[in-house]
């Protein structure tokens, strides 16, 4: 076999996976005209206690628990560790269920083109799950030696960027606020800053009482560790030259006014092995899984060569 033929087969085998799993998407402005939408009928809470409700549509604890159980382990871990993100995902799941109820009430799932697309999606999922199974990575992969070797070879790429632990007292100023409201916000921000610098008031106490950024206000204004490149440009500039414990502001941004306190800062540094070990394990498993899939498809193509009936290909319209 020529090198050119071998290359083509290799490229084809790699591309075949994408073709098999590719989903047919409908762009905005698709030709399907939406039928009149009926109001959804009440959905019985037959799966246990309710978790959230939108009109008559109920998302139960059991339904969302099942969604989490079938999610990637890392995704589930992140959800359980982040209450705000968890609640966001619950709302998204309920909204999706509500849309599903409305679609079925409108018999959208009975339209021929939709039936076809749903079958395509089902087939794609079946192929994906089958490939996941035949390409399964052994439970003992990777071993500790490989993980450590990967860490050593990639230490230069495993940098944690500069970050700051910063607190704020935030006063919201609407973009269309009148001059009087703007001046009142500036007056209050400067007043709080003056009290703090004179020692007449504690930063965290004022933040809890007056800051209008609720998540940080409950923590005494503490925003936690934030990468410097993720800060608002105005806040980032104001922090330049500040030392731990310094208070500054008021900083004017497009969102409002910020009285800020630098709690601590850290320079860019290489992440420790313990910090990145789990991520490296997941990366190595993902790579090996993809390699196994590619090899499986390559073997299939070599064992059962694909031939096209050219005369019929030419008749396609």
C-alpha cells in the first residue's frame, strides 16, 4: 500500500468518528414555521418531592439527581461545591423541561422533519456510548509514575497566574442615572473610605451593611482570590502599587463605584503536583480514550474497506 493511501486511511479513520457523532443543527431562522403554542398541561409530581417549579411544570429532586448522576464526575463535583452554580443548573434544567412540555403540547415532536432529527440524535448517542464502551480505559490507568512524568514534562505550562485577594464595598450606579444620584454615590463612597482610613469604621462591617454586591457583602466584602487578568481594568489599575492591607478608591467602573482593599497578593508560580494531579489524571484518561477510539475505527476501516458506488454518488442532488 502506498504512503499516500495509508495517510488517507488514517485521516479517514480519524474523521469518521466526527462524522458518526456529528449532530445536525438547525440554524436560527430555519425554514420550519412554529405552530401555535398551547399552554402546557400540569405535570404531575410523580417522582418524589419537588425541587423547583415553573408555572405548572415541576422539576423533582429525583429528576435532577438523575441528571447529576449521569454527568461527568468532575462536573458533578463542581456543582456540589458551588451552591450558586448548582442553583443556576437547577433553573436551566427546569426551563429545559418546561420547553419540552410546551413542544410536546404543540405536537412538535410529531413533525416528520423533527422525528428524523430526533432519530439522528438518538443514533449518534448510541454510537457515542458504544465507542465509549469498546474504547474503555482500564481502571488502573494511569499509574502514578506516568502522572508524575507528565507533570515534570509540562511544568512550564502549569503556571498559576498572578492573583489578588481583594475586598470591596460596591455602590451600584445605573448607566442612565441622573447627576444627583451619581454625586450621592460618590459622596457615600468617599465617606466610607474616609471612615476606614481614619479608623472610625471597619471595612468588613461597612461592606456587610452598605455594599450592593450581595455575594461579597455577606463575606464582609471579601471577593476571594481573583486572577489579576480577570479583574475589571479600572480595579486592576487602582491595585497597582497597593500593598496588603491598603485601602483605595473610590474606583469608577461601568458598573458603579468600588472602595477596594487589598488583602493579599501572589505572583505567578508553578502549580504543585498535588494541585494539578487530578486534572492530569483526567487529561491522560481522556487522551487514552481518544486514542482507543481512533485505533478501533482504524482497525474497522482496514478490516472492512469502504467502497463507494460512484455512479450513484453522481446522481445525488
